[in-house]
């Protein structure tokens, strides 16, 4: 208590004790408080109220079927503007399906697909992509296409956002990932990702997905030009939508990586900043069940430490990932379930394999 008092956080601790939610000014104070461990202690307390020592992970594969993208986000090292550009690629449907076929021996529960915004592919490409995965493994959960992609499809193919969601759900789409949120503040979006789906539409697409019965996640890109106030505002907008729909499962902070993109003069976020962002997220987002550390982005050791700073989920096996590795990530591209379990256990936590909907997976 004396440490919290010295850090100027005693009143915040008391509010949390009374289950009173924190406001914008208190979120900013958590970012500015000099004692990172005091902030982490508060976040860990909230984490353990919800999940005890349990730490979730899933057996998944990540797939980026194309990196051709008409958007020009300054922080992106993955996208190529058009087919034929150096490094541009688009998988055939068979190539994409083969990523799952070749893993028939693995008890994968989720395929996670995120793509560039390709201007020339027909809508049938995406519909068939989903149908093909379900033909190969009918029980697989398909977590595919960010809200930014859904908006792009709607504009490109002359449909409403909800029509796109319904068509994709009919083809096998089970949930949406949280990517594309970046930072909700318009000041930042205008500078770093002005030519893609804006904040209100991103949130509206998630609202529609929740209304249609899907669960989704929400991300936040941090460590570039955003302020502490803009970070907290981002969390509060996610919290407000969750109040309305209850459809978000996890909040996922994503670390900015500066290599090979137009923001390469900026430093990457420090480990201390990463731990603080995850901790503040746990404290602000009282109605979103899970806070995830995406180990590909944070680094394995920092993700492991974050399990004591509010985080209860380490994502999964991933297996193939291009977006962060093209931006200079030095993390592995895959981890086995035994490696993930070892990391969690070594951190003093209890590993729990989950499916996409956070149901515990029991293997025979």
C-alpha cells in the first residue's frame, strides 16, 4: 500500500477494490506513473481475479494469402502495392489449402487468415478459400479477415458490410481477428493509415459481427506517434462497444516494429513500455475477458514476463507469420505446444490449451 501511495495510485487501487471502472484521466496517470511494478501489481491482481494463474494458448496456424495491398500504411513492411512488384505474392487457393492439408497430423483448432487489400481478386476467391478449409477439416475454426478487409470487400464488390459478413459466414467464417484497429484517434490515423477503413466503420463492423453471433478481438498498435491519452481513448472506445454488445473476447496490444517501412526512423517500443501497455489495458478494460500478449510482436521473453502484468493469453503456435517478420521481428515464426507450455510453466503460471472461443481443449 505504501508503494502504491508513493506512486500516486492508492485512489485507483481503491476504485478497483470497489469495482468502479477507471476513467480517461486515471488511465493517463497509469501510463505516467513512475513505478511500473506498482502498475503491474494492480494489473496482475485484476488478472488473477478473473483467471487465477491460468494462461491460455491455442493450436493454430496463421496464413497471409496475399500481400498485395492498395493501402499505404506508413508502419507496414508487409504490403506490396500491386501484383508483379518485387516481393509481391498471392497464393492460389490450392497453395493456401495445402498449408492446412500438410498439417493433417496436427490437432490444429484454428486457421487465422489476414491479407493485404488486393484490388483484383474476385469475391469468390475468399468464399472458396473458406469453403476449402472446411472441406479439408470440417471442425476447424476459421478466424479470418480484419474489419478493414471486410470494409474493403464491401466497397470493391458493391455490397454492404453486413452482406459481406453474411456471405462469408455462409461459407464457413466463424469469427473475426482484431487487426486493423491501429489507433482510433483521428489525428494519428490521418498520419499513418489515412487510406483505409476509419475508426467508426471498424467499430461498426465489429458491432455487426457481434449482432450476427460472431465473437471478435480488438487490437491496438502502440509505440509510434500516439500519446498516452490516445492509447487510453482507444481502450475506452473498445470498452464502450463491449458494453453494447459483449462480443469482444480479447484485447491485443501490437508493438510497432520500425524495420523496412516508412516509419523506420522511430525507435521500437521498449520492454517496459510493452509491459505497461498490457497492464493498463487489463486495468481499463474491465469488461473484456482476456488480454493477449502476441509473442511474435512483443518477443518471447517479454510476453512471458507480461503474464505478471495483466496478460492471461499468449496466442498460439502461429506456425507461419510474415507481417511482423517482414518488419524485422527476430522472434521465431512458430512454437510447438510443448514450447509454449514450458514458457508458461517457467513463468510460474498454469498452461491451458483453449479453442478460439476459450473452451478448454482436452486431447485424448
